[in-house]
């Protein structure tokens, strides 16, 4: 269902979706109709294609009723059918979201609602790769930053100056990953003859976050919404003045939905 929500954005980026399962065609048809799936669901009852892509769950013994099931994995294929990237986690309940793939691999802006804030030095737009998430999802948080004219901030690798820093408030059931920073520009400061790494103009910061199941999220989950927060700290300078360090509070509110545990009719089960 998360793939269906992002189907139009994926197609606009030149990516077509297909799902594959070892379930019967009738079972997949039943699920597609119930869940409103508009992309092809392919039946691989003997797990031949599943094996060919190397995603067979070999932890399931051949005598088990679920033998042949694949690992939950998303594959991004090249036009020549070779695998460009593979997205999977160790735990079968953990999944990369389609929105995260759109942001990270395809450079898309297919996220949900934006929150804009302005300071004396910049405009900050924060958003998430997915409007709705489930327990076990790994998705992306995004900060789009637009500095005022002739303004710069210092990149993380700077020495002797205050670098830009994105801090997240930790909470139960949440795994935070490192921020991805763009390449910095080297700026020459002629008054002191120094060269420092900086950001100017527009740039984007991205970091992944993975959330646990509903019973692991504690106070972060409230009335069906996931609330996560943090802050952005920086020191901005222009061609004449370095201003006092500034901290901007950050907050994301994302809808949280439970997993769909409805099974197909018994007659269609394996």
C-alpha cells in the first residue's frame, strides 16, 4: 500500500513498479482488489524468480508451509534488468519505504506537507519522505535550506568555526542515522588569509530514521500520529559580519498506521 501511494511519483521519475510473491494468482488478485493496488503483482509459485534475484528466505526449512517465501526486499532495476540497488534490513519486519527511495536514489521531492521557517539568515523547509509510516519503516527526513544573498554557513569539517549541525531528540523505538551533507565549497577569507569549507545559496540535508513497532514508540506516538523533533544549529556570516549562533527547533508529525494483517480467504492460501 505504501508503494501504491508513491506509484505516480515513481512513474514520474521513470520507475515502474511490480511486486512479486510466491502466492497464487488468485490470492494476489484478492489482495490487490481489497487494498486498491494499481500496479502488477506477479505470482512466482515455485520461487524461481525469487531464487534468481537471490532473495529466497533460506531460514525457512523445506518442510515448512512457508518455504519459498522471499525476504522483504525492494530491488531497483536498470533498463537492462540488472540490479542497480537492493534495499533490505536484517529483521523481516523492517522495510525501506518507497518515499525514502524516491528521495535518496531518484532525487525526487515526493514528500508530504512542508514546514517553513525563516530566520534572519535563511529559509528552512523541513519535510519527510513519507506522509504515512508503519512500524519497522526506514524513511528519510529532509531539510531544504536557502541562505540569504552573500550569506554562508560552515560545513561540518570546518576547524576553528562553528559548523552547521542537525541534532535529533532521541526517543524509545527509534534508530537515527548520520546526516548526509552535500559537498562544501571552499571559501577564501582574504582578511585573515584562510580557506574554509562552507555552504552558500540552496542546499539539502538528508538523514534516515527507522521506527519500531507501535508498542515500542512510547510517547512519540499520540492519537495515530508519530511526533519526532530535533534542532538545527549554525553560525551564519556574510562578507562583513559573523552573526551569533542560531538554533532552529524542528518537528515532524507523520501519520502512523497499523500493519494490515487481513489474510486472504482460506481457499486461496498455500
